[in-house]
C-alpha cells in the first residue's frame, strides 16, 4: 500500500515538474522580430542584414561590433534573413528545452517552480537574448559536472556553438569560450570521471565548427585573422570613444551585484558540489557583462542585473544542500530588487511586452507566427514601409541613380535612405562612420574612400553622437572625402548634402608648422594661417598613462572634451576621440552647420576659425599630464591623376595586418572559398553628354535626372546561379 502511494506521489511530482518545463518552453518560445526604421539603431540593423548580399567580406573589407552572423540575432525583412533567423532560434530553443529537461531530472517540484518563477522574472526584466544563449550552454554543461555521460555530446555541442556565437557577436563568443574553457579546466582539476572524453569532445566540436565556419564566413583564414584584429580595434576604441560614466549610485549597485555573486561563488566553493562548478563557469561571462553594462552606462546597465538573477536561479536546480539553497534564495532576492529598480527606469514601451510574456500571450503569438511565417513578414513589411516614409527622397533624384546602378553610402550613419529608396549600398569599413574609433580604423576608412571601390555618391548629414563632431571623429577619412568627392548643388532634402566622385581626385599637401606642449586644461592659441586659402589642423597626441590603460581595460575612459572659441565669439564644447585626435582636427575653417560644411568644397573662406582651445573633461586624468599639439597647414591641391589608394604604413595597419601580409603565401595555401566578384563600371556610351561623362570616373555620378544618362549603367560580372546578388533594394 505504501509503495503504491509512493508511486502515485512520484508520478504526481514528475507530472508537476513536466508542467513547469512545459510552461517555460511555451512562454519563452522564440519570435517577435523587429522592423527597420529611421535612426541609428535601425540603420546598423539594416547594415548587418544587408552585408551578406554585397560583395564585401568581413576582415578583408569590413568589420563591426556584430559579426558576419549578427543578423541571426537582429534579423530584418531582407531576402531570406527572417527564415534563417527563425530556424536558428528554433534550433537554439530546442537545445534549451533539452538542456532544461536534463537539469530538471530529479529536482523537486518546489525547486523547479522557484527556478521557473525567477527565470521568467529575469526575462520579464529584459534579460538580453545573448545572455539566454549563454545560459543555454550553462544548462547543457551543468549536469556533466555531476554525472558525466558515457557519450559526451553536451561538451561537443557547447564547444561547437562557440565559433557560431563569435560570428554573431565577438563578446558573446568570448564569453561562451570562457564558459567552455572553465568547464574543461574544472573537469581536469577535479578529476571528474570520463574527463578525458569530455575535453576531447569539446576540442573536436570547436575544431569542426571553426573549420566549417571560417571559410563560409570569411573566404580564407587570412580574412578571419584580419577580422579578429579589426574587432580588437573596435573593442579598444569603444572603451575610449563610446564610454558614458555611470552615476555613482548605479555603479555602486553594479559593484554590489558583482560582489554578491563573487561571494556566492566563494561560499559554494567550500564544497565540491555541482553548483559551485556551475557558478565558477559563469564568473568570467558575468564579469564581461558587468563591463559591457557600465562602460556605456545608459540602457545597457539594466541588462546586467537580470543576468545575475538568472544565474542565481540556477542554484535551485543544481544545489545539493540546504545552505546552498538558502544562499541562492538570498542572492536571488538581492538581484531581483536591483533588476526591478533598473527596469522601472528603462521600462518605456516595452512594459506591454513584459505583461504579455507573463501571461503567455507572447509565446502563443510566436508559436502561431512560426506555423504561418508569411503573416509576420507581411506585417513587418507594412511596418517598415510606414517607418521609412520620412526617409524617401524625390523620384527625380532617385530614379536616375537606380537606373545607372550607382553605388551609394550615407554618412555618418543614416542608412534608412538606402533601404527606403532602393539604392545600391557600398559599405565603408566600419559600416557607420561614427565607429571609426581608432587611428587604424580611420586610416582604413580613408583608404576606402580614396580607392577604386569607393561609392559613386555620398549622402551626408551633419550629425554626431555624445556631443561629438563627425569631422573630428575621423579626420583622415574626411580629408580623403574632401579630396575625392565634389559637392553636387542639388539637395534632395534640407538635411542632406550630395557628394559625387571626382574624375580625378585632388591631392592633400600638409606642411608642419611647429608644435607646442601644454598641460591639460590650459588654453592654447591656434596660429593664424600664412595664406587666406590655407586650412589649419591640430594633431593632438594624447599618451595614456598606466592608470589610464588600466581604467580602459576595466571600465573605459571617461569623455575627453575640447572647449574652443572661434573668431566670431562662439563657444564649442565637443567630445573628441583620443585615438584619432592625432590625425589632425580641422581648426580653420571650422564648420558648425550643414551650410558651413558645404562651404568646405568651395574653399571654406566664409567659415569660422577657431582661435583658441583647451582640453577638459574627466577623461584627461587617464592621459599623461603633458599634451603635444602638432600644427599642420594645407588644403586639397591639384588633381593627382589616376585614382589610387593612399599608401598605408605599418604604423597605420597594425600588427595583425603585418602578420597577414608577411605570412600571406602560407595562409593562402590553405583551401578557401572563392572570393566574391567586385563591381566594375561599364564605359559610357558615345551619346552621353560631356557634363555627365566628366562628373565621375565611375560612369556618371551626378544626381540630377538631367545629367545622368539612363544608358550609363553599372555592369556586373556573370555570376553562377547560386552566387549572391550584389544589389540591395528596399
């Protein structure tokens, strides 16, 4: 009788745990894709989605904070991106369901229910999608710490996902690699049974996935190596160019959360139980999340505490003693309070989606849309058309450009003009110009705009973020644009300038006019130009101190400001990028609005002139006390003949490009996918007017319907039927 009652109780408990599993899998069913629109974020989402349809390769041509597969995490209605992204999310959700089922085996209903409530609470408080992917790996590897299987498929699958995650977003791949590496180290140090099989399976899974992903994404190992170097530049530049210091209260809350989690790990490490190994695996990913949240302390800060809450909730699945359960509960309560406080600050329009998540409406809607994928695509397409309506340009401007197949880019970032008007996009090396954080990235962008692969037309807005000046963000790039492009008098919109490629680019002649050394905060007089047509540049060399280097690694460099006064008495207070300021900031003429920017192409004689400036801001303490300022004078001169790329020095390229160039014969000997063909210009027909033929070496880049001949078109090499098209249309 007692055995029968026990069997009934066991079945009831099992059914309750299965119900908990079903609720989590159903409520968190993937879906809910966003739509393109106007603005900074929609523009880079379009960029990472459209890049796979161009002939640009990561590493060889472009690099961004998201990798070649970043569109899987941020898909848009473009080509077949939505279908592949949905398939990827379904596979990862299936893996999450399988890993959760393994972790729930043998767990009581009370602990399973508590975990489900806390995990749903973390999702309700805006747990980032990339952190859910990391938690899936933790759920996969957690049971292996307790009872390793004879066939170690979980370590193999987790390690195989590391290259995939890195190609989505490098910091996600680094966190996943740290998690898997810590698991392997614990398996060896704790002398787990079958530890050799687990480590070998992880190594084999990583090697197999990387050997397939690298040729498909980059074309060759050389491009992959260059991409890693460029990503390192982006990470380094982001820490000094995009940092926003957190308010003291927010930073104290973040440090408190980090300290509580570290204490939780130390408390659990007294035992050799599974939960101690699990939290140890997540130590480095949590630290990386802390850095990401508080280097740029805006809405990013709110994503850190839901991760802590979800990590602490894992203790209810893997704890083996009552003290560990109590510690998990106490830590979860602290993280829940902190996450709620930050979520209330950044709630906004996302609050309705959070309610739908808790009620299961979101999961049901996503499941229904998965069964009928055409419905959400049509809905997103309608949303996109409405959102992009402000970015549509006059037909008299757009139609000749589309008919001629001219390549277009938008500076500094508003790529909604490309997709809204069906133009062919020619991306620059950082996709959006505000991301040229370092001297090397600035030099690569300058090489792009001065080379044969440059766009035929540029649409330019005078815009910047964080109080920056776009001409000062990338000074070498803008000198290349001033030399290689000319101003078109037609403006398709009041906020836009149109630049077209010169048939013969001009050459810059910069001369040294001395230098000064000054202390930070002191006013510096700008020398007057020797001639009225000369432009004055200030190359500001900021040498980071050892304390500054350490702060950049930990929490980034606070803003460095340049406070200036021009000859008209107007004051300017702008943020500069320490890494690119040495390239020469334009002091005279100094444009402040779009008309003054346009005047640069006519000599800039009417523009204001900065007469003195000083460096200020909290970021100055991260650099040496003495600052060197080099004065340069010059302006674009006579045409330099055939268009060619500027000579790049090893100082500009960096050590990764030097390695790639030195060992190119060895690297190219490895099998690689064929590179995608480039665009080439067809010769203009004889009936094209002289004005059109002389406007651009790339076959007619004037922007008026009266000067662009429909017969002057771009032609492409014949591509095999399976090759990707090089044209992007809205």
